[in-house]
C-alpha cells in the first residue's frame, strides 16, 4: 500500500502532466500559452509575488492569475514535500542530506516554537506571509514538524497560497492601475525593477552565505591542534 507521502507525490506528478498538456493544448489552439509558461517559471524561480506582478503586467484575467499561482505552488509542494520528509527522517537517523534540503528543513525548524500553538492557523499564516523563506515548501515541512496529518497539511498550504495570490492580485491590480494612469509603460518598468531587485537580493544572500561558510571553515582549520590530521 502506498504511503501518504507517495500519494501526494503521485497527485503532484499528475498535476504537472496536466499543466504541460494544457500548455500544449493552448499552443495547438493558437491561444496565449506563453503567459502560462512565463508565469509558471516566474513562480518557481522568483516566487509568488513576482509571478502575480508579471501576470498583471501581461494583462492576464484575474481568475486565471489566482488559479495558476495556486496551481503551480500546489504542484511544487506536492512534488517536493515527500522528498523533504524523507530527507527529514534521514537527518533524524543521522544519514547525509543534500545541503539545500537541509537548509529548507532548518528554516522550518526555526519556526516550530513560534507556530506550535496555532497548528493549522499557524501554517496558513506562515504560507500567506509575503516574506522570504515563508513559502509553500517550507510551510509544508513546518506542518509536518508540528504533527499535522498529511492531507490536512496539504489543504492548509494550498488554502494559504490561494489567499496570498488573491492579496497579491488585489495589491498589484490597484498599483498597476494607478501607475498606468501616469504612463502606460511604467508597470512594465516596475515589474522589471522588481525582478532585478529580487535576483540581486538572492545573489547577495547566496554570496553572504558562502562567505560565512568559508569563514567558519577557516576558523575550524585554525583551531585544529598542530599536526592533527597531517601525514606522517
């Protein structure tokens, strides 16, 4: 019998296939399939806020924006959640885990004490919050650490991301409407600046993280007793 995590992965795989078929169908019918692809990759790489901003700037229908933002996040969490839960169990068992997965798990662990009293409401709020490292994948792992049942956890995460998409849509819709009154090209420039700022921030954060690891490694070598580990 399949475990619940395997069932989650199977649903995510089917949803991914459905998305690819939908894009292919739009292409075949001569519809604007590029918007689906652009928004999907923006959501995966740069996050929900940027994806919604780009979709609003492209003039997509509000209903499709909310649906696609929620759908892409759901596919992402359904595919990665089972892998991360396996990684989490390996960490407990003392087995080696990929550093990127370990970073996501550690990010979730830092928030366990803060959200432990709220359970479902806490996970919903965590996913809804528009801050770095408060997305659907980390939120799902946090839900696991808080002891939520698998499908309750998934439903809470999806509800949180759908609500967040509506909030982003409302914010950008009003903002872009106001900017367009000043000049029709300002929304496009704003979106480009937003994407550039986020990419620059992530590159800066990654550089800072690498420097911190290098510094720690250097201190560890300096503190090593003389002759320790040297060849004879």
